[in-house]
C-alpha cells in the first residue's frame, strides 16, 4: 500500500537526481553562494550603532557657536518665510542667517559651496519638513531617511 508507493516515489526521485547531476549540484550550491555573498556584503558595510544619550539638562544654549550660522530653506512660501523669521528672531537675536532658495537643487548646491555651518530645511507642506545636514555631521542610524 502506502509504504510501497512511498518507496517507489523515493526511488524515482533518487534516479532523477542521479541522472541530472548538474541541476542537482546547482540546487545545493546556488543558495550557499548567495548566503556567502550576503555575509560578505554585511561584513563590508557594518551597521553602525550609536549609544543612547542620557536624559539630562544640557543647560542654556551657547549662542557663540552659532555666529555666522546659515539656515537655507525651500520652497520660499509665505508660511516658510514666517516660520524661518520666527526661528531667527525669537531664538537667536544675532548671528543666525536665513536664506531662501527656489528649489531643492539650489539648496544642495549652496550647501556644497558654503561652510560647514550650513543646514538646509525643505518644507514638504505647512506641517512637515526635512533637514539637510552637511556630510560632516554624524547622523543617527535611525533617522537617515531624509538624508
């Protein structure tokens, strides 16, 4: 009955595997090759883990570090101008420069030409924005989507 059919099917599959050695070897070696490739790629690009920051009071902001600090933003809408004016005037009386750019490409070109004290702000709509930092700023591995 069932045992005879199972044994015949097993024997048939063994015969097929013996007759098609090339495809049988490929069935075994291709997954091993891809596994080796994945391990090699993960070793070439290790995941960076940044330690957490303790929840402590950092004190007042030292505005001397923000002298000649440039914040570029795009697109130059009325809402973006109001937000950037409020940021510049309410928080920093002097030393903070805001510049508006017509497109995100112009913002990227300006960040390449400016000093390392440049941060870009791209307003997506009235309620959301993305920050663009120079390459010298260390980013958290969690928040690299807007890079």
